[in-house]
């Protein structure tokens, strides 16, 4: 079975390599046979082709960026920055088409493509690093700063190009190999090659269509930079690098579309994202008396009750205190804190969220005294952050004893109150609590002392 898998993966790699060499061979043929490199100047085609490429790259930048922030994964974030760099500068290049914004091109608009693709090579190379531990959080911080800097650079570049400010005002725009283009192309090609090689190692460890699509995209982008340097303006060789760019981003988009919609970019995740360990806090909440309420009321009334509660209790948990809703099953709510590793004060956040949840739910219950009321439990400790399932059902969740105990503690909480375990209490200096005594928890050999959380210190 392993030999068959090895042969299949090897065959796929060889076939992909052959296909990716075709554009480079075609470019070499056009450059050696100028008679084949026919001139074709059509401004509308250029505008729409480049704009379409920018839009495809922008879609990828948005999708990967959202996934990166949601999962706290720097690899996916830097991939998003590579797509964003290409999208922004390609959009500017589309505006370089004569007759769109300006009657004649200038250096700012025309150089936008090689600059954007070159910047993208830096982000692609950084994305291929194997971040782990504390470096994951630091890399996410660097990635956010890099995104802000990239957006600022693109805005300033656009302003300078439109206003014809130096040094982007020149009309003598480089179209073939010279110092500027070569200076951008050589490091970009090397960086894309390095990124592709590192992703190839990842692919060999865990073969997937997504990783193969990324490798292919990096190769096509490197080939596009080579074509940018040597192509003749408005000739077939010049059109080729436009097609290569569109092909690179479309290839990744198709790979994304084929993936199961849940956790589309999971094949790019770092090991810490797929199967890491975190010290975190878990909050469980459910409604005491929900079953009897459901039995005595119409399904529509039950749905209204649940939606009313969750509309009120989820915002305080998620937005104000930085919790992440892991799941909602019926009347039960599970929320995690520090799942991404960026909340060292996770216990304080979870405790404050639990009190805020009960306060918000109490106001609703005051208007509907016959509705069931929440019990809330919080526990802290080490848990495994894991990607579970396969195509047809994937979820990114936390598992382990810390989670199980949090669920058991919630079952011991007083109605309308918050119960916490000793591990959480140890992380809450100054908290006012009341012991609920030693409690036998299912699955625990020894009783655990559970506390009712009454208040937290102000400030």
C-alpha cells in the first residue's frame, strides 16, 4: 500500500514538473525565434486580463487572510500577503493601460507588476518557514504589521503614479532586461524557488492537492518574472507572463474550490495549528431545564428562546472578552480562550466572560421568567488543539482532560451562577469565590474542589 502511494505521488510530481516546464520552453522558443514572437497590441484585452488576474488574487488574499486570522496560523497569513501584494500591484498595472487613467504609461504603473510579484516572493518564502511555539504568536504579529505596511505602500504607490510624483513619473519605462527589472527578477526567482522547494518537502511529508497547487503557483510566478525581464513589449512573449500570472492564481483557486468547504486551507496549516498543545481556558454553558421546556412548548417557541439567548450572550463572550465559539449544540455553548496562543490572560478573560454571560442572560430571563436559565463552568489547563475529521466533516477544536473537566464543572454550577475549577482559581488572584465543596466528577479518580465565582477585582 505504501509503495503504491509512493509511486502515485512520484508520478504526480513528475507529471506536474513536465507541465510546468512547458511555459519556460515556449518562452525560450519565442526569444530564439523572433519571427514567432508576433506583435499583438490590444489595450482592452490587456486591461481586462490584468484586472481579472488581480481580482482572482484578491479573492485568494481575502480567503487565506480570513482563515489565517481565524486559526492564528502565520503560514497562511504570509500566503495571504503574497496574494495581496500581487492583487494590489496588478490592479495598478491594469490602470497603466493607455487610455484608462493616463494617455501614456509611466514608470509607476508599469513597474507595479514586477514590484508586486517580487514582494510576493518575499512573503511566499517567509510562509515556507516552520514556525512553532512562541514564534507562532510573534509571526502573526509581524504578519499584521506587514499587512498594514503593504497596504500603505500600495496606496502611496498609486498616489505617486497618478500624480506623476518622482521617482515614478518617468515616461521612459523599462520593457526589456535592464538594471531595474533584473534587480527585481533575480531575487524574486530565487525566493520563489526556495519557497517551492520547502513546500515540496511539506508535500512529500503529507501529499495534498492544495500544497501541489501552491508549489505550481510559485513556479509559474518565477517563470512570469523571467518573462517580464526578457519579453518584448506587446509581443507574444510579453503576453505570456500575463497568462502565467493568471494561471498561477487560478490554479490555486481551483485547488481551493475542490477542497471540502470546512477548513479549506488546512493542508497549509502549521503543525501547531493541526495538532498543537496550548494552555487555555474553556467555558461551557447550557440551559438548566431545557429538556422539560422543549417538551412543553412548540418547536418555534423553543427556537425563539434559544436565538434570543444566544444573540445576547454570545457577543459579550466573543467580542468583549476575545473568546472563540467552538460549537453550539442545542442549548449548549462551548467557548475557548487562548486557542491561538495569544491570550496569556485567558483565565481572566474566560472568568469575566462567564460573569458577563450570566449578567446578560439574567436580563433576558427577567423578561421571560418561565424560560430556563444558564449554568456556566470554566476550567483551565493544557489541551490539544486539533484538526479532526476528513472531507465531509472537518472541525478545528480542542480536546483533552481540561475540556472534559470544564464540561463536568459546568454541570455542578448553580443555576444562574458560574463554577470554576482549582486550576482557573489559581490564575485569578483577588477573585471572590465560594467553595461548592469537593465534587466527584465523572472520569476523575479523586474528588475535585469546585468554586462558585462571585466577582473579579475591578480594573
